[in-house]
C-alpha cells in the first residue's frame, strides 16, 4: 500500500547554527565538491540554458496602484532554483526579498529562505532560514579560490567594503591561510568600519586589524584582497577602481561586486578566473552589448572585451577546469589572479543539503506535516 504522507523539516536560524551552518571549513569543502560536479555537468539551474542565476521581480519607478511597491535601492524579489547531483542529489530553491529600507525596521536588507525538494516528486524535504547559510556559502566560494590561488605564506589581507560578505570571505581566508597576521580594512562609514573590526578582532584576537583611508591602502602589500561594495550600476567609470601598480605580485583579488581595472591590464597581464564561466556567458548573451554596465563584476568586463574582439576565450578560466586538473593553478610565476564570484543557487543547495542532513542526524529542527493524504489529486 502506497504511503502518500509528506513531512518536512523546518529549521529556524538557531536550528541552522546548531546544525553547523557556520562550519566554514566544511562549507569550503562542499563548495569545492559542487564546482567539480558543475564541471562535469551534473547540475541544473534556471532557464533553458540551465545556467540562469534566477528569476527576479523588480518594481516600477512609479505605479498607478497605491499598494504596489515602487523601485528603490536593492528592492526586489528573486527565486533561485537548482538541482545538484551526487553526493548532494537534491533540488531546491532560494527565495528572497530585498529592500534597503529594511534596516530602518531593524531587519537585514535581504530576508532569505531555502526550500529543499525531493528530486523526483518535488515534495518538500526542508524549509530553512537561509540568511546565515547564504552568507557562509558566499564566503566559502572565495575560500575555494584562496585555497588554490593565494600564496601559501599569505600574511596580509585587504578588505574593501566591510559588510556581511566581507566577514565570511575573511573567515574563509583565515580558514585556508591560518598564517595571516594583518587585515587592512577600507570602509565608507566610520560606524560600520568599527563594527566590522571589533567583531572580527574578538573572533581572531591574534590578528592585527587596521582601518585604512583608501582602496589603494587596502590593496598595497596584500596577498589576498576581497572586495564587496554596493555601487550603482550603469556607469563603469564610477565603479571602485584598482590600479595594477598597487597590486602585490602573486596576489589574488576576489570580488562579488562592482570593481574596475584598466583594460590593458585585463587584456595582457591579469589572470581572470570565474566561479562558473557559463554563468558569465549567459549574462553576456542576455545583456549584450556592454553587459558590464549592468553586471559590474570584472569577468563580465572580460566577456565584453571578448565580444569586442579585444580578448580571446582562452584568456578567461573556469575554476572547475582548474579543480579537475584541466588547466594549471598558475600559468606563470607571480601572476595576479582576478577571481570573480557571481553567486549561484547550486551553492545554496549544496550547503543547505549538508546542514539539513546534519540536522537529521542530530535531531535538530521541527518536523511539519504537509498532508497525510492529498485532498486534491491534480
């Protein structure tokens, strides 16, 4: 006799912490395994090409409907679906609403939830708080890059934009390069800068933290640079800028946000690495010409330069190719690596699956019933 009852696990934020969502070393390992799966094609994301970041609901600048939200900073809803193969073998979707005005209500800018689903039936397996999960997987993806590209004896990190993503990227850097001694931090506001340094200093008392006045100060002498700033799109000349002569030979510069370099540097000397080359190719296809005007990540600029015939496709590398040994970790001694991180729902599914399984083992969370038997057999 068939059992049509469906239960799923609800995990609130405290449950997620208890289940190990803040295990950065484990998260980095999960991201690395995910990248290997993506390289062999054992995954799907949204869209006909299977590589769409997600589907976004944006609001108009004006509306004749008084109850409809209107456009504002970071105001949107987004669904990010994905399937990921073994050892995860899970489907899921991250759903979030974002509004910069949330801070006035004592809320984070984005509020995120992750649903994990049975790959065959679509039945829910888990419904979980995803703000911390998203922050840690976002930091762990740079962590994979730091593990492979950063100098083994890295001592200094430069942080540009001391927000949540910078916190977890720095945690990842300190996880894979425990010899780091100095962190230089450039922020816009004094209060957020002091909060960042105070929080991280308590967590890493042996590390020296220093507030600096400029991006140049943060970059010079750093073995690892992590950039995560909020910047209006549309005018690349207004994006945060890093000059080649500020960068230490052999350094890695990782960014999840807007960043600008001189074209000559990108074309002739920089090593450009992406977290998923097909994501950037999809963006280039969807938003050409000048996709960089909309998606301000450096690898998108490189895709624009390729489209203009100024660079060739072999000048941009995919992290997965490096992880499976298809391409070398370094092409030459002391090369500067520009590592672009776009973010993908496969990351949420990967880490969400591991945390969910850990919660099951430890008996964490609340089991909820969807139905004992469906009342509507559609």
